[in-house]
């Protein structure tokens, strides 16, 4: 396997490990801080409010920068930006030593929003788009009567509290990476340290790749449009692992959310959600 292709596959493991028509937003609004004065949270009435409840991340903008190291001198960097509501951007750069040619540099971007995933390849080719169902869910939520919206939001908040309580009761082996407390895990020949609230591995070590967060910015100055997505064609394939949710009737999904169906909630209603896109070949 070429070095670049192998590294492209491994990068997808690093960033995917974890617990991602009327117009849905093509770019997110900046989040407002949650109330901390003990007041009762209101029930959102719009699509953005629903998405912030369903896919909260850490409740504010976040930037994590990683150092990458691979075999035979391969190196690089990865930065992941997230915003509540299922918005995410990944920018990666890989440097590959090539005998007689010096160093080959490959760069790529993955952008994720409620409507889908757009992967920009490193060779200047056309971006690849994949559908996600969350924009459709959000539009249907915004059109629903108050009582239905209240039941859905109550179920989402109850599930979030259950997850937080489980983490408190069973903290597991803890480590600190880039000043952040994380859960140390080992899966086969891979070891990692998960920042559970963000759903991001802060350290990953495998047979062919090591990645470690070297900077965590909880208040990054992100460019306007950093998360903007082009329109996802309705004919685009579903994102890998979300085929059934894309095909499932929206009304049926909202019923499941309102009933607190763990099969649906456990797949999407967690901090740091991201669909397993599988990063494009890094070239080489």
C-alpha cells in the first residue's frame, strides 16, 4: 500500500473514533451560552435550537490541533473545528518523504453539517458529497406543535444527563493530554485517550500512526464561513454508517426521539458526533 493511501485510512480512524426541501442552515449561527443561573431551559422552536440539543459538542466553538507521525519519516498536522449543532471541519496536511524527490505535501478538508458531509480531495479534484438526515429532522421539529417539541427536547436532555451520570459513576482510567482530562482506552493494537465531552481522541497510537493534540482552543477566532457547506444534492449517497437513518421516515424518527428510543439516541445524541466519512487518499 502506498504511504499516502495508508495514512489516509489511518487518519480516518483517528478522527472517527468516539462514542456528525426547505432550507436547513448552510452555515451555523454562533452558539449562545447556556443559562447557568438555575433557570429552566426553554423548549427551542427552530431548527438551530433542535440541532444544538441533538448534537451539542462542548456547548461552544472548539479548535483542536494535532501533531501526526507515521512510518519512514511521514509527518503532518490535523486541525478539527467544531460548533454545536453538528458542525465540524477538519483540515489536514501530510508530508511524505519520497526518495529522490524530497518531500511530497498533501492537504485535504472534510466539512460536516446537518445536511451532509463534503470531502475535498488533495489532488484538486471535485469534492465528494454525502447526505446526513439531521437537517430534515430539524425542519420537521421546527414545524411540530409545542407538545411534540417539548417531549423530544425532554428526552434529549434526559439522555444527556444519563450519559453524564454514567461517566461520573464509571470514570475509567484517566490521563491528561494538552491539559484536558481524558479516558485512556486500548482497542486491539491501538491505544487512545478520549475527551468524552467533545467526542475526540486527544492521543492516538497505532502500529502505523501516532497523533497527539498539541493545542486546544476553547474560544477560537474562526473565520466567517468556516463551517459553510454547499448544497448537498438529494441524489447524493448517504454518509457511511447512516444509510438507514437517511432512509427512515422523518416522522418515525421524531416519534423515536420523543419516546427516548436508546437505539436512535445512542447513535447521534452524543457530544462530538461525527459520521465515519473515511478520509480520502492522501496521495503519494
